[in-house]
C-alpha cells in the first residue's frame, strides 16, 4: 500500500517537459495575437505557437533589421539563473541569428520603408524538476525519486520563454509572431546550483534554428498569400 501511494505521489511530480508554454508561462506572455496563435512544429521536438498575418505582402520587404535579443525584467527572478548568464544567452542568440539569416536576406542597421524588423525577447526564465525516468516510476525507484524531489536534490531543467515578432519598420504593424520555449535538460543537479553559460550553450545554439525557421516559413507563407494560395 505504501509503495502504491509513493507511485501515485510521484506521478503527480512527473510531467512532460514541453517546448510549448505552460499555463504559468502563457499567463506572463506578451504575445499580441494570443487568441490566434496555432501550434507549428518545424522539426522533431521543436514545437511552438505561431501566427502570420493573412494580409502579409512579403515582396514589400527587401531587408531585415535584427534587434538585440531582449531580456524582460520578469526573466531575472530565478535565483538559479544569474542575470549575467541570461545576458550572455541573449547576446549569443543575437549573434547566431545575424549570421544565419544573413545567408538568405540582406541585414541592415538602418531601416527604411522596405525593412522588416525581427524583435526577440526572453520573457520568462525558470527551472523545474526533471521528468521521471521509467526506472524511477517502478516502485523502489519511485521512492528514491520522491525523496530526491523532497530534499531538493533532483535534477532540474531550464525553461526560457522566447517570443519572436516580425514587424513593419515604418508602421510598427505586426506581421508575424512565434512563442516557444528554449528547453535545456539535465544541466542542474539540484535546486541550489547556479547555471553557467557553458552548461546551456549547446541548447541555445540549437534553439536559434527555431527562430530561423520561423522567419523562413513566414516568408514562404507570405509568398503563398501573394499568389492567392495562402
């Protein structure tokens, strides 16, 4: 009976680490088109919520200006995620975006009437307990896993809520937006260890492709809209 209770308890702790926003993340999101965002998955395990304007005239835009990735004040509250590390993440994201997107579109720092602006912000940063492994769902493993959770020694994941917007540089009109989660697993060993940039660097570089795909898919969808196929 005690073992069964332990299994039930640990089932409550076990979740599914997702790249979609949690209810709490969603509540803190600053997305403008919350009611119109739809789930879009570019590649396996890279899912997000996205909206593209049904009137997008993609041929109007000849160049792209990439703003430095922002860091919302709400993202600086978790004691395990130092602000300096979050700033390095923002800087790294900006650099890779400029490098990747410059291969397909002219990048500018002086916008004009034919410029679209990419604005990316880390809205929220948090840590959470790592999902249970199958061996921990078995009776004795469940007891061990539950004990680790209670003692604060269970591995923790890092979740960064990242919101990307494509805007008209002249009017500020929202052309498209995406909300997704940079998810880094197995990098914090307990609820006191502080994140180091080296621990999350690979996850940051992989995640950048999520934003790159967002821009490329938006351009493609805009082309279909202009052709009357969108």
